[in-house]
């Protein structure tokens, strides 16, 4: 029961991120905001996440993971209410920022709740949670497409309330784990490899979500582009879950190759058949890469001193996803879509440098 609730919380967290996309045109029409302001509104969620990670870590070390989840869900509720009853960007901006802070806490709370409840199964269970995030990425736009501004967030609020009650039902574990931080962990080769891996995942996904749809639009309709992204999300969810059954280092290495190929082929071709392959490769690479990177982090740092390392690792994901669309867009504008493969190619070099540094550090059994 506890794992089901945590799995659902992860999907809800992801849905809360992606719910905004179909609502953006409605907000633009209602407020008169242009692309710049609307883009800033969307980005404010990621800024909130980066703030939420360390705040959640403080609560975690003073209390426990379930306390982090309750506090985070409370913030998400406040954000939903802002969109339901608010009117104008003066309300929507702080509401979306608060939701981002709550989302950062939901990830930290869910991850450490898994570690707390399932010792010895952390990697396998957490990769399943990453799979839930992939499913939520599909559910979010479906909720956002209900219509209007208030209605999608009202539905989201109902789901948040239901899962909050479910969390009350499972409560905190009887034997609460104590998690620590160690700044020295940030200097280990394993942490650097995990960081390079998650940064590459975020840059790849940001490029795939940012400039790549403009290239797809040269041959595909909006509905066809959406179908490609649903396919990628489904494959990413499955890849993350299945990756938990294998050693993380080879998974990360293979995922790095897939991500590089996906963006390179996608930018360099204009054939729809190749673009389907691109969606498959990108889904495999992102899902397996995120899981492999997390596995490297766990096996290199260990759960007893994981808190600070997890916070920084998570912030790198948020930074990479913020930077990815801008970097990819700049490359496409300067050199054409065929050069988009340079973004993951450069990122992959850091990953393989990380592997070279890690050769002297044996993997955990």
C-alpha cells in the first residue's frame, strides 16, 4: 500500500509540472501576456524546484520523509488555489513558484520515503518511481486540456487532496531512518559521474522539448507531434523502471549513446520514419540515463550521507532543463537543426570523462 501511494505521488508531482502547457494559451488570452512573460511563468516552476530541494532536505533531517511530503503537498494546494481563484499574472506567478517549491519537496520526500521504507531495494524501487514520473508527464497535459485556467487546477487539487488523505492512512514508518549529509561526497568520482549523467539527461530532454518540435512542425501536425512525445514519454517510463534490474554504470553508458544519437538524427533528418525512431531512442536514453545516473549516485555515496548529494544532483537536473532549450535553440538558430546533436555530444564528453575518473573506484556489489 505504501509503495502504491508513493508511486501515485510521483506521478502527481510530474503531472503538476506538465499541466501548464495546454493552459498557457488561455493565460495568454486572459492576461494579454506575450511569449516572454508566459515563458517566464513556466520557468518559475523550475526556479521554485531549485529552492524546494534544500528546504525539503532541512525538514527531512529534522523530522522524516512523510513530514516533507505533507509540507510539500500543502504548498501545491496553495498554488492550485491561486490558479483556481486568482486573476492575473500578479497571482499566477507566485502560485506557480510556490507549486515549484512544493514539487521540489515532493521529489525529495518521495525519494527518501522509498529509501526509508525499503532498505536494500532502493535502486529498484526508485527507478520504478522514475517510471511514475514518466506516466505523470502524460497525465499532466491531459488534465491541462480540460479547458480554461481554473478547471485543470481544480481537478489537480482534487487529486492532491485524495493522495494527502492516502498519505495520512499510511503514516510514517515505525522505525524512522536518520539521513546525513557529507560535503566530501561531492568530491567523489561517483558523484561527478552521476552529476554529468543527470545534466546530460536534462540537456537532452530540454533540447527535445524546446527547439526540436519546431523542426518536427515542418512535416507534422500538432496532434502528430503530440503523439511522438507521448510515445517518447511511455518508453522513457518503461526504460527507467526496467533499468532498475541492471547495474547502473553500463545502463548510463548505453543511455548516453542513445541520447546523442536521438538528437543528432532528429535534427539532421526530415523523414517521419526517422523521427519515430528518434522518439524511441530519446525515450530509451532519457529514462535509462536518469535511472543509471541515480543508481551511480546511490552506489557511490550510500544512503547514510546522501542528503546533500541528492539535493545538488536534483538541482543540476533543474538547471540543465532550464538551460537546455536556450542552448539548443541558440545552436539551431546559428547553425541549423542539423547541428542540434552538438548539445548532447558535448555533454556526453563529460559523462565519459566521469567514467574515466571512476575506473579506480569499484562498483558496489
